[in-house]
């Protein structure tokens, strides 16, 4: 990382304004250095090949981690990628974006002997990248069943479901409101985690199985009715993301300079020229989760002079892992804990500051943090979809599903962020899609018999 | 710090660390560097008959078995004896011995099994002032096809005959270097003893093929289109060498013949183990070919401190100290009972002990403790085999506990007896 107050040529750049082209390149290139062939083998050889391995148990998609790592140590990267992708078709994205420090790598037994865990994420990336470079194909379709399944949303849940269904011989039509596939992989993850247009490359690989068509720019309930989906298909899988950012419930939220973090990241991910993005000088981010961390770091890397993440509770309560918090601190982001926003300072329709109350002390003492750009990153809720007369049992607006991802409506499954109890992780969405596909397959083929 | 002064069959050196007869001792340049680094002595690379020098291959002479982190575990070579002119070698030996009077210089020899050939070479070596000779009866490649090296070492009568010629025609201390490529190394060691040799050295390298290049489906390494077996050495061969060493050390017919230990010695610990099992000094090759000569500094320091810690005042007190602890299987105490125990504080719950025991041994390690992942030994099934100990990645996490006399072995339901009972005394032994 170059210092953001000067460009790579050492010339001073006005804070909160554009950086040099080289700085944008550096700041938004791949955050992790991938393992090379030799370091991958050395790292793989550190793996103890545990029995009933805790890393595998910790993986939401149940990847056989010890086996794929052993295959890397045997220089069978393609076989390793096969192991990974057979359980998690988005193994490449998960290798980049999974919070491994709270999942597989947290469970690694190496942690318990004053050692560092195996770099499972980087090894998974090594194998999947290598297989992709070699153009390895792992899946073939079973004989056509004649069934057609509608999948709503081309994000991790939808694509995972579609891919598994396609391998089982079903035809799939994905209805996607956006112009591109990938969901949060394309529009939501931090840019430096998905460098090199990785989301689209992965989608391309997934679709190469055949039997999946995607209708982009097609919003269910608007461009196509839910009833049509039910009529035209034998089953429906709902894999939509959360469309609505939660408000902070203070006056002035519609003022200029107050933005939804998710919308800004969406814009950032699609920007052809990062220099055209608006960047404040004194940025405040409200929230304590991954999105808050992602927007804080990215806005800093775009040239903001001061970035403060304000979270209403303590460090240990934050949804972002300790590692992610440290990453933000290293980037120069200031994290204010126990900071509860109580009012927004608006002048002439523009944000100028946020008034915070110290949430961990008694009394009414407040302080003001000046800001010209405020991001809301306190979570999202499911945007209601017009589903006609079809009614679902929901919790907090999200679909309730059983352990096979069946909703309360016969013939309709749901998975990923839109189901109640979801952890909002891409890796969990992939698992939901996979399990839903298996359940759909079972239902369809049983009804045939 | 303890003085490591060594006296091996009358050859006095400042320490017991010698370089084996091999490429590192092929010429004065290397040997001078070795002595500067502190090596106690060298076995000068094997000389052959006078005449046109041998020709080595100008392709790969070495192959290796690497660990995943490129640690060199084993080395194989197909180099022949010296390919330099005999006269040059002899002249250099004279000069080196003159320059380094306190170091050992022993000349390795290999000539055809003809009395006159040995008489000729012995006279030449005697004139150099060298401290002794080592008869190369071990080299397993190339020379053995010509009836020398291992081809001699594999026939005890030849070993005896040539050793006897050397003693008859020269006054030089004579060491016979033994090949491990034989069923029972004691037979050739006994031949050396009968021939009057002053010492034996072992092991020479082991017949080996390093591998196959799976892309070309060709033996690897190969010289052009084909390869040939070579001699294997390095850390991987150490256990084989220790076995052969201890066999000779405790063999009555070998009559306590002094032994120079060779085979994968990489550091002072290896050296100390060889000496404890009967080696008077040790010879090193692969380790210096991997790291260079300076490792001798660490070896000197380490061995010296070890002797001090043991309360020993000279290397002589270490030599053979562990030989009485080596015995035959039928002398092992069958009333001894041990059980594995897992230290739960250091256990990292990898489960390797369980799966090793479950799949391949006695199903004696359970996977749950109070309903949670955890590994525990089932004493009623444990035979104390040590497999869990060796597969556990955490040192000293699993140990064997010796049961006390009078304790019940829950596997057999019997009390542990204080009485020593070996197989020859056991009621189940019908053969006697």
C-alpha cells in the first residue's frame, strides 16, 4: 500500500481527491499474494491430514480439506480442484473471500500448538486457479430428465443450485435482475478480493456445464410474474440477495453525502474509472460488520483522508473478525467503539457531521465527528418481491426453510441470504444452493416414479 | 569443553570426525579445505592401479530423495573411484600429509584381486607417509562389474585373502570397508578379522535406483537415454548402518575389532549414536556434500558438550557404551508391559493416533471424551506397540508408560510379573 496522502511519484495529492492511476492500480489489485507451486507444496506438506478433520467440519460446504491439500502435496492440483469444486462450485471465490480465519483456518489443529494454521484459503486458491489455467473440466451432465427449474437470482446460491441441477440432467432458467451474473461476488465483495474480473471468469466456468440459461435484467414480480415461473417450470428456487439497506433512523438520512455502503460498493465494482467515484475527505462509516470494514478500507484506498468506523458496541461484539478489524486498522481506518449515532448535522441539505453518544457511559454527553461522507453499513433486509397470491411463512421478512431448503410452499425452495437464519456468507449460500438442488432432484425424480 | 582427541588403531587425530572416501576427498584442494575447517582426518578417495585413468560419466552422477521442503533425505551416486592420474594423487597425498601432520590421512584402495597388484600399490602408498589404508570392498556400482569393490566384499574368503596380503606386504594399519549389499554383514567382517585387518569401516553405499521420470517414463536420473543403479547414502540409510554396526560390535567372532562408522551421519547426535553402538570414529560424506565442510564446527561443539553433560572425559568412554543394550528378539522380556498414554494438555486433536490404530492396529484409541472430540487410549486393547507415538505430530504428547510390577494388564487380565521371561523360556515356545 502506498500512502494515500501522496501518490506513487511522491507528489502531494489533495486529500479526499483522486490518486494517480498507478495508486489505483496498487490499491485495488489482488490483496493476497497467491502461492507459487513450490510454496504450495511446502505449505501443503505442513498439513497433518487429520482424521475427522476439524477444518472440514468448519467448512459450510463440507470440502474434504485434508484430501485436497494432500493432493496438492502430491502435485495433483487438478485432482485437488476436483475435490474442492465437487462440494463447492464457487471454491475459487470462497478461496478469495471466505473469512477463513473464523472458519476452516480457525479450526486447524495447528492453532493449538502455538503454531500458525495451514493456509487453507491460499491452497484452495492455488488448486482452483491452476485447474482453471489448465482448462480442466470436472463435470458432465447426466441424461436429460426433461424437467425445468426456475432459479431466481444468479448469485452464489442460485448458481450453485443451477449447476448441481444441470449436472443431474435438469434444465435451468435463471432470472436475474442485474445485467451481470455473480450476485455479491460481482457487485458486493471488496474489489481487491476479486481482482482480475474473477467473478465473471468463475461464472463462465460454472455455466460451461450447459443446460443453464440466464435471463438478465429480469426482475421477478415486475418483468416476469411469479405465477409464470410456477407455470413454466417444475420447481422454483429462490436465491435472491438482500436488496434493502437498513436505515439508521435519524433525521436527514436523505441529505447529500449520506450513502448506502452496499450501493457504493456496487458502483465501485462496476466503475471503469475509479477516479470518477466521489470520495469524501472525512468519511464516517456506521456499522461493525464485513460490509462496514469493506467500505471503510476501500474508501480509504480511494483517497479519503480520514475514515472512521463507528460501532455502537465494543470490539468483541463486532461481526467483523478480529483479523478484519486489524486489517482495517493497518490501513489507517480509525475504529470508534461504543459510538451510537444520535443525530446528523446537516447544512444546506448536505451532511457535515454526526453526533455520537458514548454508549458505554452513563449520562447524555455527546460529541461530534465532522464528515462530508457518511456510509450506512448496518445490514440489509430482504426487499419484498411481488409474488402474487403465493404466501410464505417468514421470519423478519425472510423465508423460513426446512433442512432441505424447502419453503412453506410446495415446489418452492429458497437458500442463501434470503432465508431466515442465514449467516450472509457466500460459502453458506453455495451450500444452500447445492442442498436445495439435491432436494429438488429427489422430489422431481420421485414424483416421476 | 571436553577434548575430542581420538586414537583409532594408532592414528591420532584432534577429533573423531573423518571424511569418507568419496568426491570430497578426491584431491588436495578439497582435503586442504576440509582440514582448514577442522576435520580430524580423511579417507582419500579410492586409488586404483597405475596406468590410464578411469573415465567417469559426464552426466548426472547423483540422484536424491527429497522431503517436500527439499530436505535431502537420501543421495545416490554412480561415480567411480578416482579418475585422476595415480601419480598426481600420490604426490598430493605426500604434500598434504606434510602440511597437516596432526591430521589423519588414510588412503582408500581398490585394485584387482591379484597379489602382485596389491603389492605394487601398497609400496606406492607406503612411500607417501599416509597413516593407513582402507580397502574399498564396498563400492556397488561400476567397479563391481569389473570384479572389484562390492564384488570382493560380498565374498568373505576374498576379503580375508586381500586383507592378509595387505598385512603381509605392508606395515600400514589396514581398514576393510564393508558393503551392506549382503545378507549378513558379519560374514565379511569375520573375513576381515581372519585376514588380520586392524579395523573395519561400514557401511558403504546401498544398491539403489532413485526413481522414474513419470513424464518421460525413464529411469531417473539417467545418462542420456538410460540410467544405472547407484550407491545410496545419506540420512535415510542411518538405521541400516546402525544395525550392521551393532551386529559387528556384539559379534563374538569379530572379536572387538575397531570400527569406523559410516552411513548418513549428519550431525553430532548421529555421530554420538554411532560411537555408542561401537564406532571408534565416524566418517561423513553426504552431509558435507549438502552443506560444505564447516558443519564440523557444530559437530565438535555438540559432541564435546554432550560428553561433558554425560560426565565423560574422552570419546573413548562413549565408544560402545550402548552395545550391551542391543540383543536378539528372543532375549526380549515378554513380561514387560507398557501402555500408551495421551497428554490431553498437549494433544491437538488431529486424530492421527486414532486412525492409525483403528485402521492398521489394535482399535485401542477412542475418538470422544465426554461427548466431545478427544482421543484416549483404551488400556484393555493397547499392546504398547508405539505406533501412535510415532505418528503423533506433537513430540512427547503420546508416551508409553511402563506398568509396575503387580499392576493388572487390563488387556490380558494378568498381573505384571517382576520375573524376566523371554521367548526361549516361554511356555508357548514348543521349539525351544
